[in-house]
């Protein structure tokens, strides 16, 4: 099977957060590989995993990390593929440390970032990147966003209907 997106995280404690990216990609029928790749504890695996990603058909990398959040930046340093960082609230700083670490990448090594713990948005962003050249995926994204609008409209109608004249 060929994967288009890699979802990596530094620890299995990140999995509950990162699962949202996988679920979103599942809903859009986008193939992904999900793995634990620690920048600090398994640097050789990181170099191999990211270094071979392009040859394996990966087009976008989503990297979740808490604390110092080195994983997204190291991944970006090792590839020309786009990397989306998901700051995870794993420390007493509730993810602010990870967000700032991901946002403060040096010139030439960009990492896109989503909000703290918002792996779902990372999945959407990865799908939107892929949809640049995949019209069928673009249509699935269009339907997904239409569904979001419809949910809000239904909630609005319910709130308005519950109001007393």
C-alpha cells in the first residue's frame, strides 16, 4: 500500500491527540502511515523514516510533539516535503512551549503549525495540500466543509426555534 501522508509522534502518549489527524484522513479516504518516531530517543529511525519518505510516496508529513517539540523541525530539516507541526499539551506549560518551538524555526526550515492539540486541522491542511493536484480529493474536501456548514446551520436553527417570541 502506498501512503500519501506520514503521521509521526514522539511517544505513544501523543497518540490520543494525533489520532484526530488519522480519523480525518480516513474520512477523506487519504492513505497515511502512523508511527512513533522520537527525535530524542530514536534519532536514527527519524533520519531513516524522514529521509526515505519521499521515495516511499509520502507527500506531506504531520509531526506531533510536546515540550521542546524537536520532531517537526528535525523532520523539516531532513526533507523538502511539507511538514505540519502539531503542538501537544504534554507539559506544565500546556503546549505553549511546543507551539513556540514549532513556530520559531530558523529561516529555510519552515514548519506549518496548527493550534495546540488540533491534529484534526493538521489532517485537513495535509489533505488540502494534496488536493492541489487531486481533483477527487478536492471534491471530498468540499463536501466535508459543506457538512461543517450544515451542522452549524442546524444548531443555529435549533437555538432560534427554542427562543420564546
